C-alpha cells in the first residue's frame, strides 16, 4: 500500500479526473513503471519475479465465478417445505419436523441435514409461493402432480361459479396447492351424472360456502342429507313487547 501511495497516488494527487476511465488510463503507465523497476535487494523487478516464480504456479480460473453464500437454520414444515424469505422450498416429505440448514446464494438454495445435502432448488424471489419437486411429495400428492390449480378451477367452472369458488378456496387455504388437489378432485367427481350431478353439487357448494364449511366432506354431507335446497334460517328481530317498564323511543326525545 505504501508503494502504491508513493509511486502512484502521490504522482496523481494534483490531477483532476472526471471518470473512472481517466483514472485507469493514468494509473496504468505508473503501475507498469513500478512493476518493472528493479528492487535493490533482489536486483530484479516484480514483473521478473512473477514470470520466473509465480506464473507457473497459477491455476486456471474456475468455470463459474464465486458466489457469496449464507446459511440459515430452519425446520421442515408439515407441508414438507422450508421457508426462505417468504418462499417455500420442498424437501423429501419424510423429513417433516426435522431441523435442517439452508445454504443460499443469489441463484441457488440448498438444504442440508446432518451435513448431507437433501434438496437443491433454483432461488425464487416470489413471496408466498412454493417451489416443489415431485420426488419430494408423498404418493398421495404425487399422483396429482399433473394437475394445476387453474386446470381444476376451469373444470369446476363447468359445474358452476360456486363450485369454482369452493375448489379455488380448497387450494388457496392450504400451504401448498397440491395438498388441496385430492379434495378438489373429490368434489368435482361428485358432479358426475352417475353420482349427484352438476346442479345439486353447485347448490351444495353454495351452501358450504355460506356456512364457511369449505371441504370435500362438508359438500358430501350436504348431498347425502339432501340439504342443498334447505331454507336458510334467518334471525329476525321482532318488535319489543308492550310492557310498563319499557319506555320506548319517544321517552328519549
């Protein structure tokens, strides 16, 4: 550092610069002069020593540039995902509840258990979303992997708007949409003409939504008990009874 201050910075201390390119252009000849100047004790310049000693020991640059990595401790959630900055990344479902370590860079997320890598994902910046690998799912979820939320909702729209709304909520209420696929498919199968048919299922879904009973079992129970056409009970407030202790509104005017 002292050499740079003496031979380069000191020589340029009175020169004004308006860009980095100007600085680089001015520094280059001074740096070459410093590196080719013979040192008193060794009788050789820094450049000569580099060519004779250091150059042969150099290795090629790595194929990929170094990425700064960070570590974070986490625990696998019940939906077999770990969270990093609002985004969920899957791990094998057998690790639910296990403490793990996340190694994350700008472009990659790796999950380690006991020093062994168990999952690796491309980094995502989408908060509230999930990155899931099919091989991490239990069999009951993996068999529905070819389905997508939009595909199921479009199918439900063929039954009716209430059915579409219920199917959408079945998936959005879960931490991961695949967890709602089984229930959504169950509701849609109820609309088959050999079972209950579209009109009844649409009414049953509407009733389930009104009562906030958004589940396959609720829709099935409504159909089994033929409650889809049941009248909704409303609590109507009647007039106050006549009584000597009831003053009425006129008393306060």
